[in-house]
């Protein structure tokens, strides 16, 4: 038997191997400053995994290559059937005011046709205690305006609204907000990462706390996009300014 370790940020990992060249291994990970509470038990292609998280600590244990029973499922291809590991997981955790309970879920999969004990159930504690989030917007005015850029002024329309947000059993907050619409957009170059964004792109709308704030945010957003991806073509700029 031999073992080795690895130091991580706010934690440490340890592996025990039963013999050299063997896949049999027990791994332990211990972390501090962990924010989530929960417990899980599940399988993967190599074995079983267990976790226990009690803030501020978290402990993870993996059992690999020990010949333990694992769930499987039958698949078919080329007119023959074969079995493959069926990765399953028991999971219970509390994080971000949400409780999640999954008795025997499929790892990395979710389907509405599955029964609840496979899909899992979720409970939002804020919704339970304070009620669901409510939103109401009352339009106050439509104000024509422009977004100044170095090449010219882009026509825009500012929709001023009185917006009320809150929860059904809690205090509500009311204030004015602006939804700035730019019909022809303020052009900049596309990201160029896929075939559909190799051409010119543009900013067509943005929000703000006031008309001036929305205009400022639009200018900053376009400047940042142009810095990262480049300027649009002259033809696109002329069309947007017309």
C-alpha cells in the first residue's frame, strides 16, 4: 500500500492505493470554508462517492476499483444488447435558501417523465416564508433621445416606468427605471466564435435607473464590446446612424 497527497486552496486531498499498478484506491478530500450543507451518496464509472458538508467543513470520500456493486442499465446498438454503468446519486443539500432532495437521481440527467424520486424535489425557503417574487411595471412616459458615440448619435427611445418589486408576504420596493430601446442598434463586430456571429453585431437595448444612466451604460457596453471584438463595418455604421 502507498499513498500521496495534494494541497488545494482551503483543503487537502489524500489517496491510498492498495498495490502498485492496481486501480483499487480510496480518496479523501477535506476542505474548510465550505458554504453548503448536505450529504450525498452516488456511483460513477469507477466506484462509489460519499460526501458530507457541514459548514464550514466538507468531506468527500471516493472508493474506486474495489469490486463494489454498481447499478447498470441495458443499452442496444447494432442489433445487440449490452450493459453499462447507470450512474445514480442520493443527494440532500441546503444552499442559497433552497432545499434539494433527490433519493436516487440519474447523475447529469433530468427528464420530466421520470418519477419524483429520480427527478428530485426542491423547496425554496424564501418562497415558503416570504411568498413568491412579485413584479409590476407601470409605464410613465416614452422619451425620444440619442446615444452619443464618436461616430455620431444613435436614435433611441427611453421607456420610463414605475416598477414595484417584492414578495407577497414581505415589504415591496417601488422606484423608477428606464428601459432604453435602440431600434437600429449601436454596431460592433461579432465575436467570430461561430458561423452565425462572424458578421457585425450590435447593442439594441439596455436598462438603467434614469435616462442619463441608461445612455451611459449603453456607451460603456458598446465601448467594451468594440475593445474586445473590434468595430463594425463602415456600411453597418452608416445604416445604423441613418
